[in-house]
C-alpha cells in the first residue's frame, strides 16, 4: 500500500514504519491518523511480521497534533469533535493491539500524541536529548484519547503530575517513570534499537504474541480467574508445536527453528 505520510519497509520480518511529515516535526493530522490506522490493521494481519519499529523522519519523533489541523477543529461541533477524537483513539488502539512486539525509536521530541505513540510501544529506546511532554493543558485541553495507554505505562502518580502541569520532561525522567526503557547517546540510537530487535527475534514468534496478550489479559483479570487464565495460557504454550520445539532445542543444546542467528 502506498502512503503519503508514512514510509513502510520490510526487512527480514521486521516492519519499519517512519512518520514522514518532517516539515511539521511529524505532527498528526487526519490523513496521517488514517494511514497509521490502515497500516496497523494490515500489519496485524500479516503473520510474516516478527517485530515492528516506529520512528520519525527529520528532527523529531512526533510533535503531537498539527497546528493547522487543530485550527480547523475550532469550528467543529461537539459531535464532530467526538468523531475526530474517535478516529485518533482507533489509531492508538490499533497500534497498541498489534500482536507482535513494537519498538519505539525516539529522538528530538515526543509531545502530546507523540508521547502517546511512545506509550503504545512495547519497548522504547530514546536518545538522551529527547524531550517529552503531555502539554495539552497548556492549550486548555486534556490528553484524553491517549490517557488509557499512558496510564497503563506510567501509572496514576506520574500522570497526575505530568498531565496537570503539562511540563516538558527529559528522556531520563521518561526512563524513571517507565515511559522509556533505554536511553542512549544519539550516535548509539540505531544500534540500541537493533539490539532490542535482535532480542525480540530470538523469541518464538507465537510465544512473543502470547506473552503480549498475557499482559493485557492478566491486567484485566480479577481474583481467582487469574490463576485459571495463567495456568491455561502456560499449558497451551507447552503443548504447542512452537513450545515443543523450543523446549526440545533447549534440552538438545541447539538453536530453535525460528532463530535468525
């Protein structure tokens, strides 16, 4: 599929998608939101994809919402604003629900929706000078659409401070609160992302998808149902062809069939 605002390429089972509106620091507009949703839905259905890397072209990862696009929404009715917000919500949900691991490569800035996009990545690698922020309150708005994903990532305590002040914060603080997992110098950013991808490709692809689903299922479960859920999930993996291959390879001191190294 051809995109206007994205660059997508496949590299030996790794889907690399780049936000490509560098002239506006990859800020979201309705067209890019639509393209990202379509890309995520197509990628989710492709069993050949083992991992995804999301990055941004130019000087920044994603600066949030495009000001020109936002200026159009001033004239929207409340119902039109609901429809507009629902489109954005579906985009974040589609990326969040990708069955394969998603790696965020963050440089420059990840502001508002850009920080929300980092929140739906499973592993986030940021360069040390990157800047983050949930700055919506500075505009008289709130980070509503991204809030379910951000809260799941950083928790309520960090969100209370950052949502209410709208202040910018560093990559190191993003690391401290769990939004980011690794911080490196700009010269080491690509190598750090590739190292994460290498670790992901060493995992069984079905197991990686099952582990990702397990996190969501356990998070949503309560009480005794969690015991049944986790026991059943493990049993299914043990009797699966991939689980049998992985255990057999371990016992026989050989690499499993899915290994790329």
